[in-house]
């Protein structure tokens, strides 16, 4: 059954069942991925998938349901499921179905030339990742991941208040991970590229960077425990920001789950720090013209020169706070209820290069990877304690690699103690929680546990 | 579910370009997910996951395709598209499917769709009331209720045609304790491969109060000292450390390509002689149990390590080809959207002979990790890290005081050698394990163990 016909059937059946308002959120996507191992494609996946999320108001309360197949059974399942779920809701939250914004921004996130790249070319890219990694250094014992992927998603939303919007986005990803062996030592290094400009997919560069990172870690040792000045490399700073991004959500604030409660307009970070949420970024991984409730998106500074200027809102939290939605309603998937998430969310870059930041730090530690963000970080308190590795810096120079350390601190304290920001802004791969980016940050000090 | 004749045609279409093995996996899953915050139900979602995955092997190569459209025309199209990734001429020209009689050892008494939403919410309210009432420092309690009812059909070119049904139920309790500006949370998530009768088997109130107790204890605790010193890891969810630091390294996914520290070490001493560890998918109604795995192989009890000697791996069909080993009933996937691979089911270190009390009283100084948070591991290097969700300092044979914020870091294979005491109080806890083939339910478990030395990351120097 076609989407339009399915929608009409659902809305008709819903009306007959006494549903007061209804909305469908349809996601249709295509994916491709291939992994190369020892010159052969050893894993190849293609899919075409769809899903329909449904929400409806019954007796004033909103219930959700979803299906992945568009048949008559699913029409009934959506209507009956949402109705049953609405009947158990006792939250007093007022949920609004949106009639549509007066206008929507122009956003470019679908690149037809990326779609046109052939499967063979994509596979060649993955093969090149493996070959280049092996060619970079004879100590590369294996390339345990050389993979490439492409995905394309179209989102369509419609409700009984007249909203009808759709949006199309695509992106490709490349990933390489190399294993280095020297004697008893085993080190890994990995690099990822994401974007929808295929010209920027440079297999040689990516593979060399991964291998160089792995070799740079040979001979790593620990350091004495203590407080050190720390450079959080852009990818580490980005992962920390992603982990703690929920503190900017008005929902977390209103539920008492964010320590930013009551701090609007206050200086919460070093004056060097500006954080931007930009859904209009050209070809951004989380770019979109409308959010998960159909509200037009817009760009805003969440922190400006250290000052907290806004939380991220959807319609429900905005109404509670008496403000406008910031267009940050999220539907991580068609199965998920409406939440709040950043879009393209990043720390504004500074002017100094990464190397200049190393000399500015003088003595300290560069953290190039952390492990355990999903378990060793507490988004409520901001506390983190993570396994880490990187380099020791003395007299403005990297002197040796370090491992078997943990770095501990508090996210809010990190924001307050940013001393300098590099110009090397980079984004990760987009996920359910937005597309997050950061430059390298120089932090006054963090607690390092080593020997 | 699909007719056998259609499945046969799809398999043959998938093999049209020289594949030597093809498999069809179909699922139709209904599920309910309810969320309560501070006593009021905030969200209710119910849904239906439906799709078909088609997998083809040619030697060590694997092609996977999936779709939501089960029409004959579409399935044949998808099978041919997937086949186009390989090149060759058709080798397999006929398939005779034979229905597998699946032995069902995970009986379900109360199917989720026979229980009203009201009764499900009733359980959540009980958990909420117990956790909230524990202490006035508890400022927030979030309860989740989840049930899934998965019907699967698995067929392959070797003639397998199996159908199975998996029903799982789980309650999640998250208690937050506050003191001034500080907040600490604790989570408990009891779940089983069974229906609503789960709630006759567990004490909802006691588990909820335990979550609250843990959060309150931690919000009043000092930070854990950092350094390298002995660590006692308690039973039940403490097993997550074996799961992450060793279990993943014993999955064929990483062993087959030589990417694991355990590759090529069968028969070698890889752990302290006190350690015997198994992965057992056949424990009736356990969270990670299944009658058959997601390739249709019967699950079994796999001994991984026996008295410190490496005895076996968890093997799926594809990696089994690389390793020249039979599948061990360990192949799993989150849904039809994932090709299956070797994964854990219920994995635990077996009971030893000490008691927990003996371990504590025989320890001069240690971190006692009573409850572990999650963790992760780099399978190539074996380096892991884990958050200690509820910790205590043991001094002179006694538990001295609670500590928070500790992280355990190290290398799985080294830790295994350093286990110097194992208690007899084996117990398991439930988790969702995320890896290559998605997020799947697994039990972790162990008795209380002592490790002579682990690096503990924290915010204070050890003293």
C-alpha cells in the first residue's frame, strides 16, 4: 500500500474509533554498506526499509504506536495501540499537534552526486582503505575494519491539523581501523569520515592517519597520578559534548535532571566558549527544515561567550516555560516518541592551530581517545571518569605516548576551565542525538590517575 | 509467516550467482514499552516490527539484504539484488525444506497481550512507591516496562525450516538521590525470557528499594581513591566485567580473524585455575536463553574456560567456516535488520569454594565493587574500562565506607590471571549487549571474586 493511501485509511479508522487528533511520521530509507577484509568484500548489506510512527489524542491524552508494514492489520494495530496507550497516560503534560509554521527554511542535505556514486566505486574506496593502511607501515598486522556505507532517508509527516512536510537527506561514511604489532605490543588506530561530498573521501589520508596514530602509541607507558593541564583533542571533546548534550534539553531541565536549571543568562562557561545549534548547516548530518513536531528549524547560540542563552525546546517544554519552540523536537526513529535533541551542534572554533595549542600548554597531557562514555559518565551530575590514552607534552613538545590512565572530572567544570580553543573543528558521525562537532580544547587541569 | 514454497524460491534466487549457502530470516514482533516518571505514566508505545533478512555465503564472503515487504515479487527481487553482489554460476539447484521440531524449554504462562495495560502499570506503580518511599533523598524515580513477543521463521539452503517464538518481559527501575547540587542514580533491570508471570517470580518492591538504597548510599559517598590495588567484585551484575573483558574476545567474530587476544590459544592456560566460565543459552526462562539461535541451531551449554584452560569459543556459521569449527548455537541478532553473528547468551563465571565473607575478611585493603555499571572493551587489545556503580573501601577485613566515581581499567586477559579468590554465591543480572549484530538481551553473572590488582581511576589519590 502506498503511504498516502495508508495515511488516509489510518486517519479514517482513527476518526471512527474516536481519536481526536492524529499524526503520522513516516521514514523511508535505503542503506548500503560493505566491509573489505584481505582484498575481498566479506560483508555486504543492502536494505530498503520503511516505518510508520503514529500518535493520537484520545480523551485529551496522547498514545503512540508504530508499524513497519503497510497492510490492513497495521491500520488497526496503529489505531488500537495508540488508543490503548493514550488511556493509561496520567502525565498532565500538554502535548500539542502542530498546524505548521508560516514558512520553512531552505536546507540542502541531499546531494544527488553522492547518490550517483556507483557501488563499485564505494567498494573500491573500502579496498583502498585496507591497501593504503597496509602500505603505510610494515608493522600493520591487519586492517580489522575497512568499510564504507551510504544511506538515504526521506521523512514525511502529516497530521489532522493540516501539517504536511517532507525532507530528504543522504550521507556516506568511511571507516578504517588498523592493528599494529611490534613484539608483544598491539596498538590500534582508527579514522572515520562522514559527509555527502564524495570528493572529500580520501582513502589514503584516512588510512595513513589511522596507522600513524597506532604507531605513535607504541611504547606507551603510564604517568604519575595528579592534576595536569589537558588538551582534549577535537574528537574527544566532541564525544564529551555529545555525552553531556542532554543537559541543554529543556526537558531535562524541567524534570530536574540538568544542573543548568535556573542558570539562563548566567556565565556557565569560559568566555572563550560559544556553542551553536545549526540545523541549516549545508549538508550537515542533522540538517533539516522541520523538526520532529513539524516546527520550522532555526540556528541559535546556546552558549554565547560563556553565557547560557537558551535551552533546547520542543512545543511541550516551550509551552511550560512560556517561550517559543527552538525547533529541537526529535524523533530518533519512527518508533520513538517526541523528545528533544540538538541538530548540528558544535563548539565554535578559535584561531590557533592544534600545534600552537600544544606549545601554549607547555607541560601537560593530550587525550586522544577515551573509553567508557556510556558507563563512566553521569549526565545528571556531569561527573566522568574514563579510561584514556594520548601523549605527554613537555616544553611544548609531544615527548611520549601514554596509556593505562583514567581521566576524571566534571563536564560543567570543563566548560568553565577552557583556556583556549583550536581552529580544527570536526564533526563525528550523526546519530540519534544530533551531529556533534568540536575543535580541540585546552583545559586548565583534569585529574589523571596513572601509576 | 511465509509458505515453504516461497521460501524455497527465494533461497534458489539468492543462490543464482554461485552462492553456496542462503538463509531466510523472517520476524513478526509485537512489543509494548511503557514509561513512568515520578509515579505518572508519561509514555506508552506499542508496535510491530516486521521484516525479512536474506543472507548468502560464498566461501568466506557474506551478503545480507533486508526488507519490510513480504510480497513474492519483492522477495525475489531483493534476493536477486543481493545475489548480484557475488559472481558465479548457480551451484545449488534444489532445496528440500524439512520442518525442524523445536524443543521449547522457555515456557510462558501469561502472554503479554493477555495482560491489560492497567495491570502492567500496576507493577510499575508498586516499584515507584517502594523506591520513592525508601528515603527522602530519593528525588526522582523512573520506571520502564517492556515486553516483546517475537515470532521467527528461519530457513536455509541445507533444508532447515524452523519456527520459534520468544517472549521477554523486563522492568527497569532508575532511582535518583539528591543532596544539595549533587545527584546519583542507580538502575536495576530484572528481566526473563517469559511472560507477565515474571512478577510472581521476583520481588518488585525489594528490587526497587535496592535501587533506591544504592543511589542514596552513593550520593552520600566520598570519591573512590585512584591507584593500582586489589578489587573485590560482587556477584550478579559484577559478571559484566567478564562479559566485556573476556566474553567478547571469545566470540568467533573477533577470534576468526585473529583479532582477539584469545585467538589460537585453545588448550592454553588463559586464566587463574580458579576460573571456570560458561555461556549457556539453555537455562529455562533466563533473559539470554533461546530455544534455537538466529541461524536455527539449537542453543547449548558452551564451556569457555575450565579451571583456567581455554576450552572453546562461541561460533556462528560464517566464522565457523574460517575457523573450521561447528556452530555452537551462539548466533544472534537484534532483528531482521542485522545479519547474525556469534554473541553471548547467558555468560558467567562458575561458583568457587570461598564465601563472600571469607573474601572480605581476608583482604587488607581493596575496592569492593558491589554493583557494576556498564563498560566497554577494545577486542583487539583486550583493554577494558568499567564504571563502579556502587563501591566501598575494604580495610583490614571489614567494609569501611562507601565510595563513588571509580572506574576499573585494564586488560581482560591479565585480570583473568589475577583472580585469586572465587566465592560460591553465583548469581546473574540482566543486560542489553550492543555489538555488531545489534542490541540483544544477555545475562551476565559470577560469584563474588577478588582480583589481586586492578587500576582504579578516580578523583583522589589512594591512601
